[in-house]
């Protein structure tokens, strides 16, 4: 019985410590129960002890350090993905030294994924979810039981160290789909080229064709194709589990078998479908990955495109094929960049051959041929060519298409190509017009023309409020972070999604970095008008908006927070008050100087710190909603004291760390 109880405790995932607590509690309860006849008090004590022990054990199950055994199946610089018992787990590891194929025993505990995210930034949790990873394991001890002798990561680092800084960044992005945030990678990203080349694997197709061409001088076409596929296999090991590479190799072998062994038993479309279903059977989460979608839809679309362009001569055919592919990529461009570059077709035609040369030569050198100076030359050529071109960013802004709109877009486009390839003019012309109307509707800022909005933008631990009166814009504070460029990663993508092409006025309440730190980058990378930060500029009027500053004592104090502007305005049938970082002393001054300040929406001062937002000030304003702009921090914001004051006053609390960007909206005719 004792052994059975211990076994059950371990089966429930308890450690030895809590197993003995559970076991001892049950034994004590059993002994006391035997003496039940001696009085009810002893029985009550027995029950309480039993419940306490069992409850203590099960409450601490979550804290227990459980053991997980499994393989590392994906390794990045600061984390790895771990496969254990069919479950996929994320594990953070600074300067990660583990390799794909390492067999580990990890002692720790797991939790649901929880990462901070600012507006428009990369959603890492969603990225992992789409790979089938739902939980993070917090490791307290990691033991390597099998060390993969193939030091793939070390070899990759050794290989990259042969190149100059810019070429290294480009190769790392193209060959290994890893972006380091360098300036040259940013410039290539600005012209909307890098992600599409990396995701499509076009350089691998070019290398394979080049190798087949050379091999055909010595062997038959049949063996040339097979050898070129086997040459790609080591690259698949070094980039595993990068699906683009795996898909190209598997698809290549499938085509080879179907053609040379099966006498083309399957049509091209059937073969693509069979291989795609095979991948989805092995890993259903591939259906969420762009590399899978691109890899299996582009060949089908290309079959229709080739049928259409087959009647044209070589160069017009290439231009037409490129145009059709660029139309195909529009939803992905909007997803990656929130805009469509008008010059990207021309730029991509110019730079794609250079990228192919860089990709092919770097791949050849990765396979063992030391042509590093040649690769460096092509890297220098790409860098030199992209620098002036990156300034030609004539873009149409748009939010990413919704899933239903993307489905509709490709449905119409697919039908258009099908009927065009078969010459059904009466059908493909209306489809072409419908596709054009869909694109125009998506890019034109119709909503901005007929609506007004106020956004409290989720910039993490900082403040940023955008006021949009139709196409007139005012930004109050810019946010700022020492860990990331808030302008590049948050504000500018957000403006693009909202089809905002310039900011007319930027007002900063004070000079704290979390309120104005992103201003310099914003000026450099986006079109903005006048910057206002002086109390002499108020009251400030733009359009129908009049902004008042209620802090009249800015010049009397050397304290940064006491110098914060306190801005109020009436807009979209509501009264807004933005407190900046104004402390309680300023709140007292405001209450003594103004008999009444209208306030429906209060942007809580200093991110909910208890140095602001006194009970008397909340009673004085009587707001309906209190907005706290806050991110993950070690200051303790928002303070429980402030939350208690707001709750007691019946103020609805809204927080950017919970909701993301908070939006107030109305139409101009309402």
C-alpha cells in the first residue's frame, strides 16, 4: 500500500519531497481516524491535516522541478526548441551553445508562453504557436546526455567569420534566414527584397540549375539532377528545420522519381498536392508557415503563368512572369512591410541577379570550396547597389490583409490566371477588374477621410498618443526604449497600417526618454512637421482641436516630472486629459488654480506610479475611464495604491499592457 501511494504520487508529477509530505499526511490521517472513537475533535484534526497535506502537495505541483528528456530540434542564438514526448517546448538560453540533435535532460518547470509585445512588433508567441510550441520551460539544470558530434552551429559561425561585416549579415539572412539588424540588412528590407528571396529559396533553384548544367557535360541528365539533389542534403542538415530547404529537396526527389522511375504517372499539380499533404500529415503546423504556403502555391500559379507567357519572346516573357509573381506577392509584402513599394518591381529586377550570384557563390563556399574573396566581392556589390536604391522608397501604405481578404484575393487571382490561360475573355476581364478594385480599395485611405480617432499606442513602458482628425495628425509623446527603436519597430509600422503618410505636429510633454526617446529616429525615418515642447505654444490649435496646457509652473521647478506638460482637449465628443509624468504636487496646483477641468478620458500620470494620481485629484476630475500606458517594468507600475483609488472611484481601468493599443473612434457625420 505504501509503495502504491508513492507510485501514485510520482505519477502525478510530484517530487520526492512532496511525495513524502502526501504519504506522511495520509498515514497520520489514517492513524488519527483509527482513534475516531476517542472523540470528534481528533477526527476533525485528522481531516484538516489530511486536507492541508494534500492541498499543500497539489498547490506545489506547479512549482515542482520536473524532468524532461528529449532532443534539441531548432537552435538559435538565445533560445532553442526542445522535443520531449511529442511535445514542443521553448527554452531561453542566453548565448545558446546547444546544437540540433543534442539529447538533453532538463530539470525545471513549464508555463504558457508569455512575451511582452509592443504595437506592430514581431509577435514571437504567435510565431512559436504556429510551430506547435505552446509552453516555455524554465530550466534550473540542464544535462547533456548526447552531444551531437556534428557541430553545425560552430561550423556556421566559422564559415561566416570569413566575410566582412556587411557580407556576413547578408549571407546570414539569405542562407540561414537569420537577420541581425545590421544597416545593410535594413536597407535591403526597405526595398522589400530580402524576405521574399529567403522564403522562396530562389538562390537554391539557381544553384541546382547551374550544377546540373555543369554535370551534364560528364553524366546523363538523369544522374545530373540526382547528384545536384544529394549535394543539397548537407545544407538541409545545417539549416534544419528551415522548411524552404527541406521542401526544395523533397520536391526535387519526388519529381525525379515520378519522371525517371514512374514515367510521369502523376501530373505536376497532383505531385505538388501529394507532397504537400505528406508534409501536413507529418507536421500540420506547417500550414501556418509562409514558406509552406509560398512553396506549394507558387508552382501552381506559375503553371498558369507559363501557359500565358509561352507565346511571348524571351525578355517580354520574363518581364510578364515577374509582374505576375509580384502581384502574387502583394499580400505577403503587406504582411511583412505594411506597404507596397512602387519601385520594388524595378529594383527587384535590378538586384535579384546580384542576390542570386551572392546566394550561389556563398552556398558553393559553404559546401567547402574556399572562394571567400569572390563572395565578399558580390556582397560588396549588393551593399553598394542597395545604398542609393534604398532611398527610393515610394510606398503605398496599408494594413495587412485579413485572412478572409487574402483568401478572396488569391481565389480571384487564381481564377483570373486560369481563364486567361484558356482564353475566356468574357470571364477573365471582369475578374481582372474585380482584382484591381480589391487592391485599390485596400490602399486608398477611405476610412481616414470620413473618421476621427485617438490612439493610445502600446509602446511598452512609455507614452505615445496619436490624434487623427481625418488626415490631420498630432502625436503627443513618442515613447522610447534603450532595448529597441520604438520609431522603427512600433510607430512607423503603426502609421503605415493606418495609412498615415506624415505627422503634422509632434508634442512632447517633457524630456524623459520614455516620452521623447524615439523622436530622433522618427525625424530621420518618417515625415514629421513641427516639434512642440514649450508651454508658450499653448493653447495650441490645429483644425478643430484646441489643446490646453494646465501646468503653469514648469519654469519654477528643476524636477523633470514637475516640468511635464498636462494637456487637455475636446475631441470626438469626449474630453481627454493627458498627465504626462506630472506628480501629485502639480495635481494640487491644478486643483487650486482651476475650478473645473472637463475630463472623460484620463491618461493616468507616470504610468500608474503612486507619485501621481491622488484620491483627491480623481474626485476633482471624476473621469469615466483611466488609461495606463505601461509595459513590463521593475518599477512596480502600475501601483496597487493607484489601482485601488481608481477602483474605489468607479473609474474604468484600461491598460496598454493588457489590451495593446487603445482606440477611440467616430465618423465625422456622427
